[in-house]
């Protein structure tokens, strides 16, 4: 019992360090770029986007280096399911969520494409019964190629809607560098805490790394998206909430999962459960259908998301 409590405390500490480190990194790196007169549009598309994905990315790198493929996949798959079913479900309880036309016609189709592509690339056993399911460097490079296309679309869209920069107060250059370097160090330390304590917790509780990754780790690394979406909804920025989730899910598949594998090497063999992949695909398709219907996520649809979330995680915990 004491060991379990210690592992939980270490996991919470890891999440706090990880998320605060990402905040410091974004503020510091944005200020460094701002001091060198880098346009705000470019800062938002690169530094801020990277910073909000930093917790998941750091956990992916540490998990691969530790030889824990289930933690990598569980973190990404769990985060994508949580982002749609839980985060959008909770956010829509405050107010229905408007969906931009570009999100329906371009960003959501890209998310569906990446989701289905990932499912096909990871499901080697479906095409050859004797083959072990794996996610290889070549698979990662294919995902990165499609992610690069998405980034090109983002830059093209930003140029088309470019506005003159308004005056923004940035940190002084020495303080900005301190925040940036300190943030990176905190991200590395926090990810170490999360991966080690998550594995320790799984061992103590007698459950798989995949279960811990799909639940606790996925929820912890999705906290920035959860907070951002709820705050955006309460401020009346309803389209920002869904844009945040869709963008995060695309980054998770095309960047958080693919980049570490492309750089470090193939994932270790994974104990994939096709139910998890199926739920991720279904959640993405349901989101697209709801958004394409009337370009909004209603309270009723949000309730369906939340009930689906409860049903799926009841199954995940039951099969352990």
C-alpha cells in the first residue's frame, strides 16, 4: 500500500513538473523569438504548438528509450480518445461548440486520414498472421510525411489570414533564455518521473503498462488540452476548444508518435488491443459526423461523447 502511494505521488509530481516545464518553455522560447522580431504567426505555429505537445512527446521519447512500446502507444491512443470523448464532452456541457468551416473540410479529414493510416500501419498481424504487430521507422516516416503536409496547410492558412503584429510584451532576453532552458530541463525530468512511476505503479498493482498508459498517463498528458478547452469555452471562444483538440490529436499521431520512432528506431513489440484502435477511429468519425452535420457540437452530442467515454474506460479497466 505504501509503495503504491509513493508511486502515485511521484507520478503526480512528474505531471506537475512536465506541464509547468512546458509552460515555461513556451513563454521563454516565444520571448526569445519575439526579441529577434520573429512574427507572432510563426511563433504560434511552431513554438507554441510544440510546447503544448511537449508532455506527450517527452513521455514518448523516454518510453522508447526505456523499451516500453505499450507506454508510447497507450499514451497516444489514450490521449486521442480522451481529447474527443472527455474533453469535448466536458467543454460542450458549458455551451455548444462551434466548428469552423476549415476544421470540417480540411483539419478533421486530415485527422481521420492519419488515424486510419496509423491503424493500418500498426496492424501487421491482420495482413500476415505470423507477423508481430509493430510500428517501425518506415511507418513513422510515412506518418511524418502526412504531418508535413498538414504543417504546410497551417502555414498557408496563416499567411492567408495574416494580420499586422500588435505590440506584445516579451521577457527580457536573459530571462527568456533562462525560461527556455529551464523549461526543457523540467520537461526531461518530469517525463522521467512519469515513465518510471507509471511503470512502477503498473508493477505494484499487477496490471499492464498499457492500462496505466491508456488511463493515468493519457489523462495526465492531456491536462493542458483539458484546461485550455474549458477556459476557451467559458470565455466564449467556442471554436477554439474544438480546434485545440483536433490539432492536438493530429500532432499526437504525426509528431508525438512518429518523430521519436523515426529518430530512435522501431518500437518494441506491442500488445495491441484492436478495441482501443477501433474506439479511436470511431471517436474521430463520430466527431466528424457531428461537426459536419451543423458545424457545432451540441450539449446532447457532448453527453453521447461522455457516455461513450465511461463505457470505453469501464471496458479498459475491466479487462485490465
